[in-house]
C-alpha cells in the first residue's frame, strides 16, 4: 500500500515518544468528586419527541453535569442529547455517536447513523447523539466573537507586514473576546471534561458500558474516553483517526501537506475532464490558473464577498470530500473562462459562509484545541514553521495557521495531551483512508498500534474524510458485522482488511443514492475537524 512504509518506519519512534501522563483516576477508577455526584448524574432522562422529516423517530433530552467534574460543588451546565430508540428484542445498549470538530453538533448524527446502518443492526441499539459542552443546544453555548469570519478578510498569506499585522490582530481579538465573555467557562472546555460528560451520559442512561462511534476529532474523544474508562467500553469504532501524538500543533502542520496533495488531486481530476471544464489537460498549468484566480480575487473580491481567504475556505471542503469537486470545478471554470463569478459566490455561500452555528463551532474548536495541549506562544516560531511549510504546500498552510492562531494568545493555560495507549480494551475497529487529508493515514496506523487488539480497515486510494456510511459497501459490511457480533477482521499485515475506494465523481449529472448519502454525511461532519 502506498503509505505503509512511511507509517511503519515512524511507528517505533511515535510509540517511544508518548510521555504524557494520564489523570490519576484513569487507572484508579472514579474520582471522589465523581463518586459524590454519581447519584445526581444518574437522574432519569426525560425524552421528548423532536423528530424531523428525515428522522421522524428522533427524541431529545437534556442532562445537567458539573462544569468542573473535580469539584462536587461546581455549578451545572446542560448537555443536549438525542436518541433513536432500539426496536429489537436483542438490545446491545447505547451507541454514542460524535461527528468531530471539536465543535460539531451530534444531535442530527444520531438520526443519520440509525437510518444508514442496516435496519437489523440499528434496531439493536439506542443511538445517542449529543452536543458536547458549549456546543449547539447545550448550555451555555459559546460564541466568542460573532462575525469573526465575515467577508472580506485579509489575505491569509502574510506577504507584507501589514497583512501579518491584520491577521494577528484578528486572532488576538478572538482570544481576548473569548477570555472576556467566558472566563469562568474556558478552563473546562477541553477533551477530558467532555469525556467526563460522556460518562455522566452513560450513568444517566443506566448503562454499565457504552458503545461508541466517532468520526475525525471524535476518534480522539473516543480514545480518551477509552483510556480513562476502559472497563466501561463495550465496542469502539473510530473513523478517520486523529494522530494523538501530534495534538494539536503538529497535527495541523501535517494537515497542510496533506491538503495540498489533495488539492493537486482535484487539479488532476479537472484535467481529466477538460472536455467539460476547458481548463486544460496539464494539472500543473490548471493549478497555476487557480492561483491566478486567487491573486485576482485578492485585488478584487467577487461580489464584495469572495476574496483570497474566502476562496481558500470555499475550496477546502473539496479536500474533505470529492463529491464537491464537480461544483467547485464549475465555479472555477466559469470564473476563468467566462469571467463569471456568480457560481463562485454561490459555492462560497454553500460551502464556506459561516453562520451563527459556525461561529459557535469555531469557538469550541479553538477553546478545546487551545486548552488540550501546549501551543507555541512565540509568534516567531509560528512564522518560521509556516513559511517553511508554505514553500512546499501553499494551498492552505497560512489559512490553517490563522484558523489556529488564537492559541498563541489563549487566555487559559494548556493541559498535557492524553497518552491513549491502551491494553485494557475489547477489540476496537478503526477505519482509515490512505489519502485522507484532514486526518492523514499515519494517524490511523499509530492508533492501531496504541490500542492493543484493535483492527484497522483501510480504504485503499481513498481521499475522503469520514468513510463509513458514505456509500462504500465493503467498509460498511465490516462496520455492520462488528456492531452486530463484535467480530473484527484479522490479518498479519498492517491493515486487517482493505477496501477499494469508490470511484471519483464525474461532472455534474444526476447523483446516485450513494453520492447523496455521502454528501449528507459530510454536511453533518463539517470541515476543519
């Protein structure tokens, strides 16, 4: 397989480099505060109908948890929950699902997962969605700086001191506003606190153990839960796996290279369909046209909305899901060939414009990542590292840098990352695409080594992020078997099973059902997570 050699060569060094301590109660059991509040958290949930047209049987509830799980007298916050109840006589317990982020809302995901799994499998579980602390319908819901992404923003590439100053001012303002509005809350917006909430959900459900299914950042959330509460894990599914040894600064650097490669794959796809898009047959020359479009928009934003930074935001989703490529290619071709920027503005509105929910999601993204792990506080280090990466991978390096830059000014101290290495779990099932940009392949291999008895299912030549329940029947068969029986594939190789990727899309035509399902999933997962 294309990336196996690199992953295996680095595995020993990665495993040897895990030095972070885990909170003491990860091995000792519940803390005193947890034992004190257990009876309160175990209060019966009141489920009410909240069905939608797509998911008519969806139910909703809320749960009060401690803001500070180490303090039995801490104020309480509210976690919003959703559920698709089991309907089978065979009941396998709750299946908690998470779409990633951090900052993604999981309420609708419960309906999606329950409706996408085979009926006989979904019927055996209460599929439980939740909005992690600070997200969506949970209270308080953070919104540090409304309109932070309003267009037109400064060009992300700081080629002049003025551009760097403007982007730094935005990042610093976001961190300062978050500190002013949520000074009492920010120290408790982090992965470990969210994991404590998950265990409070387990208790409120009356379950001795949970089953868990997480995408993207949700894989790290699940791995940390498994580390702190290994005896409470029944089944564990991790799809598009975060590398826990790089949270979060190094992981973002690695993303920059991977997204640049994925952008080049998009250019090659456009070249393949020159008869449709008329942008040429040489991917390098097509990429040059894309950067020329970027330069033109930096000088004159389309409709006063889409400048250089907004263009990057618009094309970033194509790195997550190739189902968007036909729409992005049409907008690209219309701008270059016809001087028509209407499709580009429409693509920006569909894929990149940030609403209030997006502001909330970003606030939690920053709060969790900045708190979870140390970040450089010296901007000179950021500048040096990102110019070095930009020279090789210009597509989103600086865009990603500014997205994370509030962490250089964050008003709380950072915690240490959790060492998720675990030899106390039942077999876990991991899914990873070889060409995933958001969570590069090596992360899946690393976690496969760290979770003893886990199995790794690889989508060969797949470049999408979030690959199960998106139309690949081979992957979904492994998922359904595991959730039904607990059985995992086994092999002597690095991957325990290999599935071929779905073919790339074709230029816009009537989409088949699998494409529609993939688009729905990626709409729920969102981007930057």
